[in-house]
C-alpha cells in the first residue's frame, strides 16, 4: 500500500490521485511534449510527474 508523504492518506485507488497537466508553452514556441504532475487527491501534495508524449 502507498501513502501520501505529506498527509499519510492511503493511495490505493485511481481516484486517490490527481493528474494535472502543465502548460509547456514558453514565449513564441510550444513544447512538443505534455508535462504532468501526480498529486494527492486528499491534500494536493505533488507525488510525482513526467512527460506524456507529443502534443497534438
């Protein structure tokens, strides 16, 4: 079982976490990848993140 490092709530179901997509645009150019952060659904603490692939 996984627990949130901030609030110690259980993270055992998909709805226990939130996937937040971050805007990759900087200035005139948009990045070709989509960045995301995985956050605790209870307190909102960032747990992880990554790159989701090419932006359509």
